[in-house]
C-alpha cells in the first residue's frame, strides 16, 4: 500500500493500488466529499466517501479540523480542480475537532484578519495563507544553505550569548542569572557582574558578523544563518525583537566582489522560490490582488507579486554612489514639492525607505546598490575611504521595501580601526580579539547581512513582518 503525501499523490497518475493518506479535514460536503490537507501543498485532496458503507458515528466525527486517515483507490477525478481523487474504502478518525470549539478559532471557514490570526499563532499555520508563507520560508532557507554550499562556503555557528555589541547600538537583551530581588552591587553601587554566571555583563547577540570575520580569516569563505535579537521598543510592521540573519564573510573580497556576491546570492534564492513554490506564490499573489482592491489607487503596488520577483531576476542591479543618489533625490520632484516625509537638504542625510523606493521604483526602475556612505552614519568596522569622510559600505535596495541587504568592506588596517573605535567609544578591551585579527595576516575582506524575515516578506508579499515568522517576538508580546 502506498503511503504518500498529498503533494505527491496529486502529481501521480491514477493507479490500481490502494493508497493511505493522513491529514486534516478542510471541508466535508454532502456527507460524501472530504477536502483533505496534510500541509505538503496548498491544494487539498478530494476523498469520496461511500457513506452507506461507513458507520454513521464515524461520519459524525468528520468535521473541519479533525485528523483522519483514509485508505482507498487513487482514481481519475470526476470533478473539476484536480486530476485524481481517492475512492475511500476505509476511514479512521485519529483526532476529533468539536464544531463548537472550531467556531471560536481561526479554523472556522469565515475570513479572519491577520491580527486575529496572530492571536492564535499555534493554529494559523493551518490556514491557506500561513501554510503558503511557511512552506515558502522553508524552501528559501534550504536555498540559502544550498547556495553557499555550492559556492564553497563553510557554515559557521556564531554565539548567541556575547559580551560585544557588533552594531554599537546598545539596544541588547541582557543575559543574567542574578536574583532580581537581591542584585549584588560593587563598591560604586553598580551591578557586580563578577558574581554573574559569566563573570561579566553579557547579552543576546545582535549579529554574528564579528565572529564570522575571524573565521573568514582562516577558512576563506564562511556564513552564519541564525537568530539575532534587538531590544528596540519599535511596534511597526518592519521590526521584530527576534529574527534570523544571513551573514556571509569572505577573505580577500573587496566591495565590488561583495556587491557581486550579494546580487548573485539574492537572484539564486528568489529563482529557487519561483521554481519550487509555484502553487504557493500563485495563491499569495491572488491574495495580494484581493487586498490591493481595498486600497486607494495611488496606494496600490505597480507590480504583481511574481512580477516583482522577476523584476529582481531580470534586471542588473544598478550601482550608484551615495553622493550621486543624494544629488538625484535633492533634485527630484517629490523632494522639491515636499512630497517626501523626510526632505533631503544636504549630503550626509540618512536615507529613509521612501527615498530608497524612489530610486528603485521611479528613477532607475531596477534594483539598486548604493555604496560609499558617509562614515558618520555607518558602523565602526567599515573601511574608511581615502577621502576620510566616506566608508566602503553598501545597501541593496528593492521595490516595495527599500533596503534588504546591508554590508561593507571591513576595515583591515589596525591603526585606522583603532582610531575609529576610540572615536566611537567602542570598548577596545572587550574587542581585543577583533583588533588582534589585524595583527596576524590582515587582509582585505568583506561581508553583508540579510534579514531572513525581510527576504521572506518580499518573496511572499506579506505586509507585516510578524506574519512571516512562526511566533513573532515584539514589545509586550512573547506568547506561545
């Protein structure tokens, strides 16, 4: 007896062999037609029941959400929408779902808001929308690892608990075993971290970049892909307190090679999604089109979901210096007519999403990589240019979301890095090992960071980043 997923069965020719299928009931019509889902595809398998030959007590338990097992012949479908169906010879209810309870959950047939779905995050994965999003997320994660494996990278697991702040932002979650009701203090009245588990102040990591740099200087090409944490009290559709980051680091790569890597990598994973998530992306695109109908005409996206993905694949990423971008933005109509929320007045401004999207969607009409940013708005580890005021930084900009990748050529010169750390009040004792790398065979090297949820959000078209991670962690919310 064949025991296959629904995805496999729907791609199978009708057979004389019996098949066994397990899944959850999506609908049961006329006491005869069961729409069964097992999560392997957005599509359901029609199972046709001969109700006269199955115990009525069993049929009463075949309700929406119930887990069942069916055995029967896989035959050519008599209805529309599928090529095969199962003629059920035996049916077993593995787990009941009481109709009155189901009515109170997101499993009920009526449409639910995304906010309601977030309140039942343990059940929302059974809806079409979240099934499609999470299958796509899984395929993207596979594509990321496959890309780096094929290109000679080594997967490095950077620490989750760290004593350093890679970004210099200071917005980190503390890790401690000290009793909050009896915190030990030193002679100056400060928390005595010497009595803590690690003997010093520690935090959840905001990035694995610095540690990855050390491994790149030994293994050549490495990448991290793991959870990172930001204690930003930001309740927006773009921010999470816990998210996943992809961070490659490559020895001997300059900024140009870094830009080449970012473009090639992104195109690979998006093509993988288009090739391997066709049904889910079609559903998500249609869902998005329905959502767009509720918006004013000027707020609707100019491109459909898959059109936007092909926009990335079919265009070379335009490379533009920050200085050139500022000139373009200063002289743009939205800036002159004060349509931008943040008016660009002078060189040195930190670009906002509206500026980035204008460059991509209106001016260049292609993905854009901005480079050579002012040193004052970028991190200490970015290589200082000869002009003394810009650094070898880069941001990759996409339609709809703006920045999706941030990276740089790292500062490999010991003296320059030391001076930058002093100027930005970066703790040299804490990062002695990072400075050490510049003493033992220092070399040009580069890398970038890509927030995985931002990539999933772009690929699936979801409007809120909380809807592309299984259990979102946001200010005031650590449920599930």
